[in-house]
C-alpha cells in the first residue's frame, strides 16, 4: 500500500534568527523549513532589536550570529534577562569556547550544511526532552486515509527509488518519502541505520556478523562500512 509520512509532533519548536547578514537568514530559513517540527516566528538583524523583542515575546530557540554591529551575540547572551536555548552561528571558530561557556546548544560554522544543522537540532530536542523517545507510533498517509503503525512491530525500512518500504509484522507498506526523512521521525534508542538504504529496529535483531544483520522476521540486511561503528552497539 502506497502512502506518505505524517509528522505526529503536536508542539512545534519555535525559533528566531538573529543575524545582520541577509544571506545567513536565507540559509537558516531553508534548514528550518526542512524540519516540520520547527517554526520560524521572527527574524532580527541586531542584538538590540532582539532584546526588545524578547521583552514581550518568548521563543524556544535562537539562531544567534556572533559578529554583529554594536552588540555581539556573545555579549547579548550575557546580558539577556531570560533563559533561552541558543545555537551560535558564525564564520569564525575562535568564538566557539565563549559560546559553550554560555551553555549554548551548539556552535555552527558558516556556511551551515544540512548534517551539522540536523545534529544541532538533535541536541536541542534531547535537552528539551521533546525528542521522539516516547513516541510509539508512526502515521502514514494513504489514498484512502491514514494508517498508524506501531513502532514495536516495524522491523525494517528500506529505500526504494523515491519511496521507502516499511516492513511490519507480516506486511509491507510503501511510503512516498526519503529514508532520511523517515529516520527523523524515529526514536534513536529503537532504530539504527545500517546502510545507506536500510534502517532496522534494534529490538528485532536476531543475529549480527561482520557483513550483515539478520532480523527476527527472517530478512537479512547487508552492513555498510560507513555504519560499522554504529552496528557495534548491537553487540554490546
């Protein structure tokens, strides 16, 4: 049955961008739009403007530039009256220590790529305790409505062209999505990627060797060299 993934997150993470460079706003906006659980609610060009905005508004996360006219991002965070999660964004490595001393979630170097952005958001979700660790289902959209799959029943997910095959119990559903997008909807403590084209349920592993993983459903999946270190966790 063909379908698509539905994001089950009820509460989106609100965020603002604070940067004096227009192109930086464009790049960060692009990354934010890729995450359906993020909501961009404001864009500022200076620390002064941001401090005034925060006096009357609240936000979960600030993407904060370091080098800005008048007041730097580091200086702004030091004088900020409210506690807020911050991910620093800068073209300069030398300010990273200042950022982490101020308990920043992460420090991203410009230009920000997808992998580093996604990793930073993963850290944020863990700290906010709203990551999908408590999630028990995956909802997929189908032609005739919606279908809810129990994560405990899903054993294997495999990329198939522009689709993803989801094996659960004795059934298989075809979802119009990418493996990377589906992975973002799955809790890390339960699922692990073993190759560029396959994700498995850790609790459905029957046997592991150097080349492949055999699942309780009988399917065998080859292990890619890129994921060998991750697979070692299954043997602990």
